């Protein structure tokens, strides 16, 4: 099997279509009577993944490109308004397919996870922060990695060392990272149940006796650098190289999948566009794993 965009799109479409036939309840709700959509849900998600991999942040420009270059894969090209509306309604399907594809890789069974959060900017002016539909969810926050303030959200990620997303959440910029991690673990108890004794590597912000006790109760082992005034912690020599791994995963989202240029204007729009990028990375890793590529997180074969 080749590693190019057309091959990935075909394999992904077939995988999603087969999953929806086996589990039709995963599909977005629609009335039992009426006209069936000309673009299937599998085609919709495949379009969204291709858009993210090719770096399109404008739905109108992307659909013009599809009409010009990908008619062989998609005989029907929807209008931008209908495409965006259906994509926002498909958030639960996007989330389900991320988990399904992730489980279908060899990386899913890794015994080490990395956890971190990264800013998702949603505006650059005071007027935007005041009038945006995101006001109330998006907040002012500080990014220590880049020493800057921003207005927007945070994407919290739990990934394997190979970059495969395991758990994720989108919160306000000021949300407590420890509380968010606990919520992610509680929302998906089947994931932690299938990984007993898992090691989680985090930065200094994931601290506290109560927090570490909560992870221990979930049969998880936390490794993090010592905070100021604390004695040296076990595994300290591992943190520097592995911190670079999670930073490079964040950079894949921002540099190659344009996470900060998502273009969403509403909570549903931002959520759908961020989920599309997570699905795009998961799909690329899944396809690279199935084709036995040496670097699972490489997007080079799919970005042109």
C-alpha cells in the first residue's frame, strides 16, 4: 500500500464507512423521512481530514480545490454553508472515530503517556474578546513556552510517545491542568482500565499530594520534574528529552495542522475544527502504522 494522500483518503473513507455500517448509532442524528444527503458521513470526515493535512483554514477555498482536483474521489462537492453545518453536527462522530482509529494501532498499547496543554488562540483584539460568541468560554491566559499572553482556549492532550492522541479536552485558558486531566480520565474509565500501571510524564504544573493520590487510585504512576524547594524526584534524567517529544507533538498541531489558525467563530465551530485536526493526526499515524512506516507521526507524504 502506498503512502500518499489519495491512498490515505481511500483507506480512511472505507474504515469510517465500515464502522458506520456496523455501528449506525455513531452517525449524527437525522430525520427518518426526508431526502438522504448526497455526501455521506464517511465522505464528510474524509474531506475534513484532507483539508487539515493540506493546510486549508478556509472552507470555501478548500471546497473550490476539491471541485477542481478531487472530483474523482468526491463526485458531489457540497456548498460551504452545508459543509460547515454538517461538520459542526458531527462532533460526536469525529470524537468516536479518533478513539476507534487510535485503538486500531500498535501505538495504543504503549505503557508511557505524555500529558500537556497548548494554547488555542481565538482572537487578538479587545473588541473580539468582548463581542465574540466564544466570550465566556475563551479566556485570557499565559503561555509559558512562548512567554506571551493570549485570548482563547487550551487543548489538553494525553499522547503516547509516538504522538498518538489518547485523551483530549478543550477548555478555557485558565482551566486547572490537574483538574482537567482528572476529568479526562474519569470521562473515559475504559481507557485507564485497559492500561493498568500506566506511567504519565508531565511538567511541573501537575503537582500536589491529593492529585498524585488520585492518579495512584486509578493505577497510574506520575513522573514529573521537582518543583522549587522539592527534593529530586525519580526519573529526573528522562524529563528533558521526553519534554521535547510533547513539545514536538504540539508543534505538529500548530506548524503542520494549523491549530492556531482554525478560523472557528462559535464554540461548536472551534470544537469541530480542533477535532478535525486531532482526527487528521490520528488518521496519519493509523495509516503509517498499517503501512509499516518507520516514523508513525510523519505527515510529509500527505501534505501535498
